[in-house]
């Protein structure tokens, strides 16, 4: 996951990576399950028009989505790769699966939301169906029509 994020211009702080864009901050957070050796990759977008933040937490962001909830046929493999109890994958296969998913699905998804126009388009085309979208953001976009 780390090489893919670095290649895409993300900077790390603790277990959260941020990428500065003109309209937004793109956020990727690695979360450990409190119940076992499973991990989650949380994807989020902070909209600059709604507040000034240099490194928001994932849960503070205006758009939020689990990587495994993206409409991608590889999401099931990603979930297996993030579950360290699942013995069906070796370390190299896990790394390859996570890296591929980040490069080909998660990062492009976030980058498509890096502008207000991209966010508006994603809402209109139902690309954000299943994502948490903050009410304040919906109201901002409704006022800009």
C-alpha cells in the first residue's frame, strides 16, 4: 500500500496518508480491527471550502468510504488480504493484492474526487452511492447549481 500511495503523491502521518489538492485533501487511513488481526483501508475526502484542515482524520472528512466497499470485483480479494487470520495468502500475494487494488481502484477513486466538479459529477452519476457524504457538502453543492 505504501509504495502506491507514495507514487501518487500522498504523505504519511501516523497511519494516515494525505494528498493536497486545490479543492480537497485526499485521505487514506489504515485501521486495525479491535476484534482481531484484520485491517481496514478507509478512503476519505476533505473539502477545503467547508473548513481549513492540514491533516484531517478520516472520520472528520466530508466523504468517506471503506476500500472494500468500492464497486470493484477485486474487493473480496482485498478483504482477504487485509485479514491476517486468512491463511490462504502468503505475504507477497497480500502485498501484491493490496498494491494493485490501491493503484487501480482506490487511488483513482479518490483522485476522481479531487475537485468540486469531480465530486458533483460523482454525486450526479451515483458513484458515491454507499459512501458517507456529509450534509454540509450536499448543501454546498445544492447551492452551487
